[in-house]
């Protein structure tokens, strides 16, 4: 602490701050949580040690992103294991840029302008869940960097602002990963409102606490999303549009124009229309675009939003941990499958060359290449087998933990996670033309004419009359 801070705080305040820092640094699990901690550590060992070791033998270029996604999902899973109240709740995530008004909206929803800190420094922002308290008191619990649950008073929690360092000489918030606030004023017992950190690029903020990946993981865990846009911006920014485009499109989203009281009515109406039009043109579906102000007696009160939250309060809670984790394993598996298929295609080509050539030198060279490809194929098959074993261990352990803490987490079937997005047929056929290296006339005769005939789809592969495996673009047309 600086000398200036020492002179500002009395002895009692210093002792209290020191005690809070000690709480936030607690690193030992309680007796009742030791078994759970060992099980969670076993899962994290697969992510932090076993998967990276396997990746060194062969992995996709985005393996770092896959591992980071697993880490973030595990951190979120820990939150739900440590907070028994969360698994049964329908999570409504509030997102937006820094200072978009997320905390102010939550404070307005519960009728307590002092509930959440609305002035948190972006570098120390904490994902904060707000749930209904069963008592008349506001209770605050946090998970620290050692994955221990820390109990805070509401007054202590409210000191975790951007002024903490200058006022107390400490940064307790940097020692915490997430917070749950149980408040008696929350009207909906089935909801958990999630106040996420404002998104940013990691190289701009200098901290993974404000990394877009953290905000994205938190929001994708929600069943509903409220996205806030400050009216001061006049419209939705390109950064907001880009970030919204990376979120799960199946999650219903409500857009709120915050601080609407600072602008004339006609200007707010124009902003609402403009934002709605831009989102529609960019293919981003939303439930509605509505203005809001937390100022008393404002014409843009929080009341119109209550209907949405009341509807969401009746929704069925479905946890997506297993699905999100399985997707990362599947991405790795698809890469391995592609490598194996490529090796098989090369072996098939070499076999055709050997069958057509009588030149001994050519046969010797091709045989040498075949041995090399076979070794590579064996290596990929070994990696695939080890990944399957690792995946089995991971989801068996995950299910056991889920059963113990009351979260049903069976391993999802691969078919349920298939991406069934529509395909652009003309684009695929153009890729086929380029791969076949045919002229426009040949392309029309060989590709379009057979497809235009009124024949059962089962004849499609025969009509193409090509080795589909040799042309990647044709694989999308297989039946």
C-alpha cells in the first residue's frame, strides 16, 4: 500500500481490508468438498496435461482455441458445482460493451440501485449471478482463483470498484473469478441474471478477465440473452454486430437501448428502428428492440421488460455443459478423421499407379511412399484411439460429478451435435467444376443436366460418375 493510503485508513479499516484479502486468498478445500475437488482436478488434468500431450503428436491449427474453450467451460462448470442454487436456474445473460448499462438494468429490475457495482474497472470486472434470496438479507459468495468459495458482506462486495486500489491499496477483485449475489428483491425465483464483463479484444484490454472469449462463454451458457446498446452511440456498432454473430443463434435475444432518457423521443424511436433494420439485414434474429432508462419517472421505464422475464421464469432449465465440452472433442476428432481420409486417398492413388506401371524404379518409389503414408495412417489411428479413451474417461467422470451435485450430465450423442445448417448448392457445384477442371459446357452436361432430371435422389451418386473421395466438394452431395 502507498503511504497516502496508510494515512487515509484508520486501524480498524486496515484490519478489515487485510482480513478480506486473506479470505480472497483461501486455497484449502473444506472437509466436505475435498472429494469433489479431487474429481474436478481429475477433469482439469485431462484438459491441462493429457490433451496437450496428445496434441504434440498431431492436432489442428486451432488446438489452442479448443483447449481454451474447454478451460472456460470447466471454470463455468465449477461455478455450478460450488453454488448449489445455480443448476436449477434459468440463466439470463446480460451482455454488451463496457459501460453499456448492464448492472444498472439489473438494479432497476430488482428495485435496488445499490445492489450491483456499476462502476467496475473493465480490467477487474467479474461475471456476477443474481438469484433470489430465501431470506431478507442480501448474501454474496465468490469463487477465488484457487476455486474456493469466499463469503463476502454486501458492503465488502460494493468496495470492489475501480477506486479500490486508490482507496484501500488492494485489488481483491483480481483474486476472484465470479460472484453470486442472492437478493430478496429479485421477483423471479426460477431465474439467475448473469451480469457479464464487457467484451473486448485480449490485446486491447491486456487481461483475459475482459477477453471476448470469457464473455462469449458466459453468454453462450445462458438460455436467454439481453444485449444492451447505449443510446449515445446512435446505433449498433460493428463490434457489437460481430460479437453477436459469434453467439449461439438458437439462444433468444432481446436488445435494449440503454440511457434512453438522455435523448429526445423522436431520436430514440429512430435509433430503435435503425437497430432493428440493421440486425435484420445482417441476419441476426432478435425478440425485440426496446428503449430503457433507469432514471425515476422516465417514460422508458423497466416495466415493459418484466413480461419477458416473467415468461423466461417459466422456461425449463437445460444445462449445456456436456454439449459444449463434447463439441470441442468432436472438433479434434473431425481433424483426425480428415487426416485419415487423406492418407487413405493417397494410398488408393498409389495403388492405381502401381497397377498401371511396369517401371521398376517407379514401383520402388511408389512403394516407399506407400510405407510412409501407412506409418502416418497408423499414427493417426493411434491418436484417434487415445482421444476416444480420453473422451470416455472425461465424460464418465463428468457424469459422476453431475450425479453427486444434482446436475444430470450424460454424454451427448454425436448425432445431436451435428451442424445441420443449410448448404449453398451452387457454390459447392462451382467448387466441383474447379476441382474437375472442366469447361462451362462440360460442367453443364456433366453436373447440372443430371441434377435437373426428375430421378430419385438415390441415383445421385451414380449420375456424378466420379470418385467422390477424390473430390472434397462432392462429399457434401453424398447420400
